[in-house]
């Protein structure tokens, strides 16, 4: 039986088997009451590796449970053996036991050797004779030989030998020492034999019902859970990892992209703004991703039950016949089945509505939803990495089992990090071959660093050390769930209007392909990609993705948010980035509250309650109500509503003296480049143009009151700016003044003084900035007319 970390365990005989005895808790009573005696293996002991009281330096890997049946411990030491994982067992009946260990040789599938993931199993400090992680390319039972266990306490350890990703799922000890047939296969999640060994009851413990069950704790799932909870829904948020954020967590470290708080509903994105990272690069530093902050924001919501380290592995669903003339059957989800990845506990979570935020569309798949997946040429999975310069010489083990690389075989990891383009799996099955794709990426990273340290890069990298490699993969594309609208690239580029268009997608249509050099040398699985961008997406306003992409067309109570929504392969290229996915969750959460309030289904929200949804989308992200029928309260700390082109990142015009005209409102001709790098600008950005480029910008206004005004020209100084930038003042169609200004020097106010002028009321006054003989780059930000007393 699997046990919680740090629970004391005692081993006692019952009937013909040995079983775990747990402290007297409700869970322990439930588990012990339902223990089943093994019919084949006699006296036995089953130990899940994830239940070790002290994992040491071993990581809990939950990414591939659906493929191999269980979470497992991973010795991810990036070349340095990790600390032992250890636990204590106590036995009352001494004897000799045969030990079986479930593991694999993770490079054997490619015929590589020697095995990098080698480890030992120690009882009371003495290793079993075999070295594990060396036998098979598949998960299997490795015969560990015999061990004698006397009565009393015994320490059990997993001892890593390499630091290169050895892995252990579980151990099985039996007194049938002469039996050489391994235990049954346990590739299925909670297979009957594993369930029997764990002593789990036939029926799982039920939690709920909830108004909304959200599966997946990435940006999409967090957005859905927080949005629904604040609109009064009782929410379960289920996440298979120990941290929230998905690709935007410290485990994967992809910085959050996609512009938020803009478009038709600029309040959408305010919830995401509360927890999104502001990493300075990708991959960023651990602390930049704020894992604790994300969890704290969720935990403060009393309407959310957060279930970290819980893996969804099945759903309970049934057929429903549509009413009316359409007799087509649909599906309805009753519950999701989840596995506690630390204790082995089996749970059933019931709810009225469900959100698939798994990325792979698992909930939809299990429920019988209509799905799609591009056959070939999908975007792949990335495992990013970083290195640093130490104060002294550092060594790195030779990696003959990794990809055989020289320095010319990979893009040099500039700025000390391997970026998003360390990506593979384009034509492999992104679901069933996920572990192999991740492991291939690891072989590429280790092979590259080996070239830097031990091959032709050694002379230049004596002090280089590998500091971080993501063992949790960052996938981009797999299964998508079909909704009532399947968004296409043509829809986005043509700006097709949908009445339910809501989530602003601002990322370019960004699709990844294997880079030719690597596709030629590694045709079975290139590991470096490049991106092709269709930039016909409005980055300021965004393309409003319709709500009908966010619910299943044939599972009547299933929402989806994230990269498994109803889009084509091409359209996925724009909607898949994290902040955009998070905003989908915000919309879904509010729609779920309408379903709860009206007793309706997701499709009904579009067909009968669309105005109600659009009204909720205009509320601040921090607006809340205790139940879906309660009054909505807007707290004092609600964010200021942004404009349709987003929140201002610069100085607000209304905070400046006088009548201010921003560069966005100027009439521009020629080519101007938008920038935000020089802080202190007014509004959203500034622009600049080349000298003598025939570009010009006209700032127009009509003063309401005649009188004397001072012209101020806002400017961010830089060494490349023009020193003789021409500025022309035109009043009522007549040129009133010619100026030449120096944009390399600006007063502390941020504005160059253009002088005082008499302006008439109601007449057009124009300030024209041009590029002729400007003496450098021409800069426009804003101008202001300040009344002179």
C-alpha cells in the first residue's frame, strides 16, 4: 500500500499476505477495511516510489502516467548524482524476499549505451547485486535478486549513480523466492493488480458535487477557476503537478506571452495580470515565475478547492438524447476520476460543468468528444536549459549515450540559455510517445553540453557548468476538441466578425518547423526548430476569438480552455500562448456561472444568454459575488479599465499639464517604427523614423479657448537622435513658425520647450515633425499645448 510521505509504517501479517498499517485516519480506515489478499504471490510488499518518506534529490515525474501507468521518481541531477530517496519499513515476519523493481533503460530505445540512468536499491545500507535502469527500453520489472529481512525496522534507499535521469516506479517484494516470472504488467493507470496491492477500495472516495470542475492548473485552468469562483461558483481545481502555472511555472519557465486587457472587452485579462510572470527572458530564473504567488492567489478564494498533485485519468459519462427534431445523442460528464500522485488515493470528483485545461484534451477524449489532431508537421515539445560561468574550472561527465554532437551541430546557447527552439517531436505521436520526445530532447541537451565541455568547445568552456535543464516538457500541439466554431487562419487574417468574439488574440500566427540542417542530419526526429510568422494579426486590438470555440459540440457540459480549444492547426499558432489561454479561462469561468445560475449548458449561454455573458465580460477581474445569484461587488482595488489597445505602459496624458496629443493620434506618413525601450514615454509607446526618409507626423487640435499657449514636445533622448529635427507650426492653414530641435537632450520634464504662441479658438492648429536633414533618427512621442496665464 502506498503511504503518505512521513507517515510511520508497520508491516504485519494478515491472512496470507503482509500489509501496510497506517495511522488511524479516515483514509487509513477506508483503505485497511478494503485490503484484498493476493491470490498468487504469497507474503508480499508493494512500495510505490512516490510514497517514499524522503525523496532526497529525486523528482516526482507525473507527465507520462497515462502511457506507463504511474508517477515515478526521476534522478534529474544534470550530471551530478542526486541524494538518496529513502523510507523505512518495519516487518514482523522475517524471511527471504525476491525484489522486483519497475524501471527502464531510457536510451535503449535508440540503441544507445551505456545506460545513463543507473541506480541501486539498498536495504539497510547494503545494495542489491543488480544495477537498475540497465535492462530494457520499456517499462518492465527488473529482477533485483534476494534480500533477507529480519524482524524490525529496515531502511530502503534508491541510490543514484549518475545524475542522468534514472527512474523508478515501484518495488515489489515476495517470499516466493524461486518464482522467476515477474509481477503483472501495470501500464494502465491504477490497473487491477496495482489497485489490489495498494489496498484501494473498489469504489473511489467521492468529492463534490461542484458547480465547476477544472482539470489542469496552467494559465487556462487558473483563469477558469478564479473567474468562476469570483462569480460565485463552487470550484475544484485539479493539477497533476505540485505547482500551478503549467508552461509558465518554474518547472518549464516559458515566459508569458500574448497581450491582455484590450480589444472588445478590455477587462478580460485582469485576472491573468494578477499572477502572470514578468520574466526577463525565456527560460527565465526560478524566482521570476512566482509559483508561491500563484498558489496564494488561488488559495485565498474560499470557493476553490485546490487539488495539487492529483492526476485525472478517466471520466464517468453517459449518453443523452437531444430533444426536439434532432435525435442525435450527445455525451454528459458526471465525474472525473483522479489519482493522488503522492499517496495513491483514488478519488471521484463530481460536478455540473467541467473544463478541459489539460492541453492534450484528455477530458474530452475520455468523454467521447469530437476531436482532431494534425497528422504530421505538428509543433513539438521543448525542454529548455541554462548554463553559467563558475569561478573555477568545472568538469562534466562524458555522455557517449547522448546525441553525438560537435559545436557546429547545434545553435550556440547565447546569453547562457537554450531557448524555445530546442524542440522535437514534430512527426511523432505527441501523446503516446511523449516520454520518448522528452528523452530525445534530454539527449540533445546533454550532447550539446558535452561538446562544450569535453569536445571541440572545451578550450572555451572550462568554467561552464550546467545549471538547469527542464525535465518537464513544454508541448505546443496535440489533440484539439471541436466546438460549434472551428476557428481558422482565414478567420483571423480576414478579421471575420463573430457575435460572440471576445478573447483578444494578439500573437502572430506562429508555427514551428524543423530547421533544415537538423532535419537532414536527424530525419527521425530533428531537435532544433525555427518559427514562421504570419504577422497579419492586430497586436494592439487583437482578434476576438469566439466563445463557441470554448465548449464541446457533442459533450454538453464540457468547456475547454488553452491549446485544446476548437481551432485548426494554423489558427492554433496565434491562440496558444499563455496569456491568451488564460483569458479563455476567464471567459469560460464567467460562462460557467451563468450555467449555474440558469441551470443551463455551455451552448445555451451562446443561444439564450449571450448578452448576460457579454455583460459579465465588462466587469473588473476582481469583481465578485458569493453565489451566482448574489449581488456583484466591485472592490476598491479593482484595476483601472484599459483601452481597446491595452493598458498604458507609459505616462498617462491626463496626468500631464495642458492639451496632450499622443503619437497614436498623430497623422503619420512614411515609415515609423514603434518602440517602448526608452522609459518615460507618454501613452502606450513612441515612434521613430530615419533621417531624410520623407516620413512626417502631424499633431492636430482645435483649441476651445483663444489665448497664449506654450508648445511642449515630449521626447526620450538618445545618442542616435537628431540634433536638427524640423518642426513646423501651422495655424488655420498658414505656416506660423519653423523650428529645429535637438532630440539628444531633453529637460527632466521629458518635454522640449517649443516656445509660446497665440492660438485662435476653434481653428485647426498643427504641429508637423518631419525628417529632412534631421541630423539623426527622428522621435515622436506626444506634444502638448499648455495654457500660459
